[in-house]
C-alpha cells in the first residue's frame, strides 16, 4: 500500500501545471506546522495543455510516480486538495444590492455577464466578504464543469480522493501572506499586488485585508521568454532556458537576452500600472497598495524588481515566502536550500487549507 491513509494526516496539496506537478504534505507538531513530504516532477508536452488534461493515462502514471518517491519525506495521506488551472477558472469580488431577493440567483445572473459560459456549464462557489450600505460584497469562484470533472476523474483514477478543488490565487495567498493565518487580526491587514510568474502564465491579483479583489492575466510567461530567446539566437530551447536562468553581464549573449527580457518587463510593468489604476478607481476606500509580492520561477529573472517603475516607490517589492507559516526542521531547511521554494506557493497553500480550516 502506498499510503497509511490515517485520519490524523492532512490532505496533500497538489499543483498541476502544463510543465510540472508539485506536491506538499504538511503535519502538525504542537502548534508548529511542518513539512511531512514534498516532491516535484516535470511533465513532457502533450500531457496537460493550457490546463486541459490531454493524456489522462500518462497523467495518472505521473501522479503515481510523484507520490511514490518524494525527494523529501513520505506520503501519509490519500486525500488531495488540488487547484484548477488558472487559465480555466477565476475568482472575483462582486457587489450585489441587498434588495435583490435570492442572493444565489442574483450572483448567478451577475457572474454570467463576466464569462463566456452559461450557468449550466459552470460551477459557482461564493462567500460573503462584507455587507455595507445595503450592498453585499461577494467573492465568487467560477470554473467550467468540464474542467472540474476532468481533474476530479484524474485523481480518482490515481486512487486519490478529492477533498477540494480550489482556484489558484486563493491557495497562493494562503501560503505567502501573514493575513491568512487564522490568528491574524484582520483589522491590521494590508493591501498587496501579488504576481505569480509561471511557465505558461503570469497572474497578477490584488489582495486587500483578507480577500482577493480581482485578478488579471498578463501575456508574459517563462515559456514565451525562453522561446523568444531560442528563436532570436537560433539555439535550442533547453539552452535558451539555461541562458535565461544564469544570465550575468559576462554571459555570451548578455545584450541580446537583456533586450528580450526588457521587452517582456515593459509589458508586465504596463499591466501593473493598469492594475493600480483599476484598484484606485474601484477600491480607493481600502487604502493604498503597500506591497508587491513576486512568486513563481520567473520571480528570479534578472533585474525584474528594478524594471517595475509604474508603482510608487512606497510600494515594497519583495520575493514572497511560501513557507511563511511553516516551521522548518534542520533536515527540511537543508533540503530547501537546494530547491527553489518560490515555485511551491500554490502547493503549500493547498496543503495549508486543511490545517487552517481545522483550526477555525
Ligand atoms: N532562476 C530562474 N530565472 C528565470 N526563470 C526561471 C528561473 N527558474 C525557473 N524559471 C522559470 O520559471 C518557470 C517555471 O516556474 P513555475 O514552476 O512557477 O511554473 P508552473 O507553476 O509550472 O507554471 P504555471 O504557474 O504557469 O502553470 C519556467 O518557465 C522556468 O524557465
Ligand atoms: Mg504555477
């Protein structure tokens, strides 16, 4: 048997992207939250594309190998909290007037205005954030039934039972923001822009005092940058990816690669400027944006931080810490020195959902 499947364990957090699958299981020791196990495997192209499972059989095999031999610890649970692909799901804060009668029906009608699906084709989940001046502020998560069913079936076929499928920004903020700790005083909460620079997408979202307000997608991604370098320099993508990751002023094609990066940084910077404008137009009563948190493998890109000029200097730009709520042992600390923790924010956040929920 692969798992002990006991009730004391917390569900695995599994983050599936087109490029990799990451897994984190957490445990509790007194009030400390510790890493029980951790693993990551790369996916070849053709298994998951744009979040759709294209080759279920191979995806099941990859899930099995992910679970069998973690690079740290041992899997203890057969339950999973996973996330839905960012490109296929979204989360948004909407306003509903109190006089509307049935709240669920009002939310459904409002959400249909924002998406190219009918209400029969989607799952909607929502929670009320606050009620003010005869208006309900509702955080709504939406995902197409087709995608939810694909992910549910995939885990079931891998003998894992799905405890929840979440929308990614909710998992990300849970791991990196102190406001998400159940013991945090929300009245102190700050306002942040969070940027997750992944392989296939860059997602930008605004988090304010314990809730996500809105998300934006930016057409800049690790894959695009690597491909542009490969095409412009006429080299293999593998080599281009290495060049991107190890760029220094002494690198052979430094100038060429720097110009490519600068073009993408400009696109990201412009979008961040628009995000800030949108925030102040719609949510200025929540106060100023205080921080920008960078996450994902792309957060390591050379000079990225200095290229962000569209935000006022008062915004503190930092790399996020996905292990903010985790206590490291000597062993797990040594291991994480060798691994990139910036890419684990989603998996850690998913794994934390069981722990934070049980504490409430
Ligand atoms: N040191 C580095 N410098 C620049 N880019 C890097 C570095 N390390 C990793 N990357 C890039 O980060 C990307 C992978 O990041 P990440 O693991 O966060 O993506 P993902 O979660 O698999 O994808 P997505 O979130 O888009 O679904 C790759 O494109 C890789 O080239
Ligand atoms: Mg990711």
